[in-house]
C-alpha cells in the first residue's frame, strides 16, 4: 500500500513531510515524491526507487506540502509514475493510495488534457482542473467531493492547490488519519508518519472530506460539518509501523481480507460470469493450448499446486507444476501449445527467473503472477497478472499465498470461460464464492485466541504433521512450511492418503496431526487417515467445514461454508497456529534465521 503524508502550518513544512515519508518507508514502496506550496507556487520533486538519495524541493516560505511513497499497481515504478500528479497548469497536486477501477473511462473524457504517466491516479488532478474551469467559485472541498464521487474502487486522496493554503483529503476504502499540533495540521495514511509531532489522532471515515489549515481541520460528511473522535496513540513509532501488532507477519495475516478484496477489485463480472485480468491472447491460442506449466518456489510453489488443480478442473487443461529449481522445460512437450506461468511474490526469485527463461527460450507462452509491479519477472514474460497484496514485510509469506491462490482461481475461471469449458452459470457460482472468501477469513481471524490456546497446548510436541486431500494437500504443505520457517519446529505436510505409505511410522502421541477436512476435499476419506494417526496416539486437530459431522477430533475449528476456496480459509488457521507456536517460543518471527525475503541466488 502507498504512503501518504500532508502538512499545512508554521512548522518546517518540507522537513516534516520528508521525514514523514521516511517514517512510512517500512510500508514498502518503489518511488516517492513531494509537492510543496511556497509563495503561491507549487514545487514538485519525485524519484524512482529509494528516498535515501531523494532531494525534496528547496522552498523558502513553504506553508503546506503533500508527500507520497508509491507501491505500484498501475504503471512501473518510474519517476514519471511517482506521485504527486499534477493538472495541465501545474496548479493542482494529488497523491493517492488505492485503485481507481474506472480510470480509463474517466481518462477518455479528458482527451484534451496532457497526461505524462501510466497511472490511474493522474485522472484526479485533471478532473479537479475541469471542475474549477466549469465553476471557479467552488471551494476545494466542494470540487474534491464532486470529483471523488465519480471514482470507483478504493482511494485515499490528498489534494494541494497552488492558489490556497489548504489541503483537502478524502477516502473510500483506504485509510487516512488526521492530527493537529500547535503549529499546524497533519494527514497521513498511517500514524507513524507524524507520531513524533502529535499522539492525538482522528480517523477519517469513508466518504468524509477533511479540509486542513494551519489553524485546524474541518471534516465534512454529505456537506455538513462533523466532529471526529480524537484518540490518543500510545504506541512507540516502531510499534505503530506494525499498527500495534507485535510482528509484521501477524499484521499481514490480518491484512488478508483487505488484500484479497484488492485482488478481486475490478476483475469480477458476476453477472456475465467473466473475469477481467487485463491479459489478452491471439485468437485461437487458448483453444489450442494443451498444457499449462507452473514454475515456482517455496510457498509460491504450493500456491501453484493449488492453482493447477483449479485450472485442470475448470479449463479442462493438463496443468503441471514444477519446482523452479528442477524445471527443464517439460522435455518433449509442445511449447507452442504450452503456457508457462511463473508464480512469484517478489518477482525476483532466481530459480523462478531461470525457469521462466527456459520456457520462453523454448517458445512457450509465458505469464507471471506476482506482487511487485515492474519486478524482473514482469520483464521476462509476455504478460503479468498482479496479486495486489501490498508490501509483505515478514520474510515468511502469509497474505501473498492467499492472494496468489485467489489470483490463480481467477486465471482458472478466465481460461475456462475462454475455452468454453466453464459455463456462465458455473462461473457465476465460482465468482460468488470468491467474493465470500475475505469475509470468511475474517471469521477465522476473529477466533485467533482459540488458535493461540491450541498452539500453547501442543507447544512441546516433537513434530507436527499436516494432511489434506486435493487442494487441501498444498495447504498442508504450506502449513508445515510456516511452522518450520518461523518456529524452527519439525513439521511435514503429506497428501492424506500417503500417511500409511511410510510417514505413519513417525506418528506418535508426541506428534499432533493437523488435517484439512473441508467439504470439497473428500473429508470422509481424510477422516480415516486421521483415525489411523489417532490409533497411534497422535492428537488430532482438524479444520472442518461448518455443518460436517466429524466428531473424532481432539480440537476442531470451523471453516465457513464458502465452497471451493474453503482450504484457503483453513490455511489462515495454519498461519495463526504457526505464528503462535513461534511466538510462544519467542522466535524472531519477521526475520527467521538463515532466510531471506527474496532468494535472488541460485
Ligand atoms: C515462504 O514463506 C518463503 N518466504 C519462501 O518459500 C518463498 O515463498 C520462496 O522463496 C519464493 O519466493 P517468491 O514467491 O518471491 O518467488
């Protein structure tokens, strides 16, 4: 998610906003910029990459400024695409966090305007420019309100105008927090931006509009002034960067409902039963496909295993999944009828980059599913679908796994509809179920304390085994990996039917078995594998679709009935379980020993 900071007042405006961006760096970004109002002019400086070497505008007599750290969603991370964005007359500066779904339609209305970036955000200053041309007597609050009423999607927006010493801010779906001290007023996407100046903050609600001046902040709702509750932040800055969570990983586990809504935003047409991933293929190509190959590593490999089963089921296509480090191009297959998909959160994993390069050299069509706009993998493939999870700071993947799986589910629907193997009604059902996943995950997050208690109960186990069938199998693998990665505990995932073919020899009363028992993964068969383990004394912890009558478990957690994505919802239990085991063991959860967030070596 992008970082926003705005200030108007008698303080050192440029320094306050520049330091605010530095305080927001933890959010992850790939470009940045500041617009300053000084002596009736707007001065703007931007940079691609880090703000370490960034020189903010030099502006004596500055009275207000807005700044932004950008996490790209539309357009690569370049200086041109960095915020703030300006109108034709350089008299209006705008910074934005979120996704404006209808920006192409709005941009079409602005064809007489000059655009310099590839971003969705840039339509906003030009819409404001037009609104003032239509009626110059409007206030900035009135114009920003009318313009943002036309935006679809999610946004947190700050506007700075050359002709007045006021910042106007509004939001819908992306956070904005307000503050005021004796010298001036602050607005930001997150508290750490200005926590050093004031701990008294107010949170803007969706649809509200704030007008910041040196003297204070007026907030409007439907054109009427409203009072916001003032809260006192008692976090220290470092804790505030984690929004009060003890670790980035736990924050990112809890961000999953928001991240998944972002993945889905603007891509689902549940009426038509279609998915729009902004990718296109030559006529006949998708019909001629014989195979989809996935190449990935680690958690992304498990997401690919999950996605491959969906592609096979919905698109009637052979789907093969390769560990990127083992990929040889699928010897003997016809590359002209093969689509090779790189699944990689960072977009930089060397094993995956090498594998997708082999596929491209063989002549296969290539697609990337990644979280980082402009990452290396996006330049190595024909097309890219972004998972839009926002920055993932914890070394162990959490929200990115869910976002990858949801994105691959959309890819499967897209392929099935394009190939005519998925009916409109079946697609509509799948799309509806996708839409219910964020809320189902929130239900799991709401019972985190019960998971913590279970983690504490089995903390001293010698090993943990995870089992599941069908797409419950990759979830079991991912659950085991989390526990290994952050708790340093022996854990293994198995296909449930495999337990009796060897691993059962490891099962004792000291090795809890955690099983995915969701409706679509043959729970009536998996429960027998659970019984095999229980017969050896193993404690049985299970994740069961609500309403299923499975009463043999020592500990049972309910998975909301959301259909095909239930194992993905069950995975949140496994994330929380691993987190709380690691936390009870006082592990450095965000930075596990020996591991890196992006493995760029072979
Ligand atoms: C997962 O928790 C690990 N961080 C690791 O397995 C990771 O998934 C793997 O290195 C692949 O990274 P990528 O998704 O950035 O390619």
